[in-house]
C-alpha cells in the first residue's frame, strides 16, 4: 500500500499498520507488466549512481505509516542487494513541514547516522508520537539519542542539506511520485514500495543487466 499526497493532511502520525510480509527465496512472480506492475517514465530522471551501477531509489516519508511498515523489509533487502545496485533513500516533501524531516534525514546522512537512527525516527513518530514539525524539536530528539545538538543543527542548517532537500523534491517530481513508499529504478521505472514491488525491482534490474 502507498500513501498519497492528499492522505497526509488527514492521517495522524500514530496510525498503525500491519508489517509488510518478508520476501522469500521461494517467491515466484510472473514477469512484471508495464502499466500494471510498474510505470515507465516519459522522460528519464537524473541518476547519481556511477557508470556500470543500477540505481534504486526509495521515496519515503517518516510521517507515512506505510513507509514505517515497509522499512524493515526494505532495510533487509538493501543488505542483500547485488554489488552493482546502488540504493538510496529520498525523503519526499508533500507538505510544508516535511522540509524539517528532509533536512533531518540529510543531517543524519552527513553525520553517518542513518543506519543507526533511521528506524528510530520512524519509531519516534509512529509509536512515541513525537512532533518533528520544527527544527528545535528535531534537535532535542537527536540529543536524546546521544547526538551532539550543536553539530546536528550545523548540518541541519547547512547548504548541503538545503541543496539535497531541493534535489530530493526535484527527483520526486521527475519520477512523478504521488504516493509513498515508492521505488524508482535507473531513472526509468517507478513501482510501489511493497514486497511485491521489490520483486518487480529485481526483475527490472535483471532486464537492465541483460540489456533489455
């Protein structure tokens, strides 16, 4: 399931959702069909992966209950992704206060804290019902996680974080993302962020490798 732009204004951060099923090695799926299982972009989106690598982008929001439910599955998948696949996360900016969450993510990225704290942010939003609508609130929470508040705010307010947040919004628009979680592949394809969507991603990656 995905959460679209309009739904964000109606759903509270504390919404509960059952966890997405885990992928299994035995899972067999029919060849995905364009227009049904994934969308083909009319114009290719920018790709940051180096030559010879295939980029997979997860579009997400910390405020989205579906993204929260999908996170364990996606995190596990990233750990087993082939070496020629480059995975990156892109926080979306569907509402005005999402910029705080975007900058928070990129500040964590600059401080090499994503692996340590990414899931914790989801937990803080959906289980602890923390308010991250303003930068000082985000900084207070980071301090509770043992992070130097001043260093976090330095990264949060940096030109780099602002630039990455802007580029994240540009990429979201380039992929025509209307709901999250969503998965982009190689600047060419878009599918839902679900266990089935990951199977679609794997099939698309295989096709790209085969030159199809």
